[in-house]
C-alpha cells in the first residue's frame, strides 16, 4: 500500500522568500515520486518527478525536490518565491502496480505569496 | 488538440439522474486514467485503461460507476442514479506508454468536470 502526507494544507510566504512544501510518503515498493501544480480552472501540471538515479530533481519554474529514502520524504523547494507561484501543489507516489502508474496523491498544499 | 480535454466542464444534475463524463486524451496516448477529487482533497484513482482494455477498476466506489473506452481513444465515465455524495471534480489523465512500457511516463491531466448533484 502507498500513501502520501503533505504537512500544512496552507503555506504563506513573502515574495522573494524561500518556498518549502513538505511531503512524506509510505510505499511497500520502490517509489516513484511526483509533484504536480494546479492553477485555478486548469488541470494538474507536472512540476518534477523522481524515478531512479540522482536524488535531487530539478523541475520547471525553478522548483526542485530531494528524495530522501531514510526520511521517506520528497520536499519541494524554490529559493525565491514569485507571485505567479501561487497555486495548489500536490505530492504523489506510485509504483509499478499491474503495469500501471496508479498515482496516490496527498491532500494538497495551497501556496499563497504575499507582496 | 494539444492536451487532454474533458466535457462538460460543469455538470449540475438532480439526484437519481444518470450522467456521462467524457475524456478525450492526447492523440496517440495508450494509457488513460480517471480520478475523482473531493473538495480539499487530492485526486483519488478510479480506473485505468490500456488501449480499450480496462485493466484496473479497483477505485470505482460501487457498481453505479462504470467506464469504457471502446476504440482506445475517447473514454466515458458513467454514473447511474447519482447521489449527492458523488459531487466532486472528475479528472482524466493520459500517458504515452501502455502496460509493459515505461511506467514513469508523465500523466497529463485534463481540466476536469465539476459534478454537482442536487
């Protein structure tokens, strides 16, 4: 079984400040990990993903995440927040289950950027 | 089209009515997924197709929910005898590879259908 916990349903940072969105996972198989972003009235867009190899993953819009197996974490960071980063962010985990990539999502974190 | 499309974008129905939600995946994408997202929650898996074959329907809540993808492209999720608890955002996603392919292929999501059951 797999599960994801996102710590903090709402996060607020000032423009230019560090963004840190926390994600912890549970998986009985080697995990594939994802961060998706959802802007209002739009579909989920992939920010970045970890499958194998380098544990520090860089994504779009300056975001990155680090897979830490010992901590079962995959936190999302961005050094300097921009107003356009305001959105809802979802962490997800999957594994090779019956050949399909069945994503299990966390409950989401709404990021607000203060001017 | 460039992305996954879903229709209708909004659907309001009365309890007891049947609804059909449509998903048009990215051309050439073999895998198609349906998810349901309640307010304040992340999406939850409903069902998965590899071409026209429904490979996994373990997430369908009960037998009022069904899905098909008869020609391996467009998919329809049908909810019979809708109930208020069915109100949610229904999301479709597609990815390039099928079963046995690269399971790390990115899932591309559509904008969703917001279903409200009165």
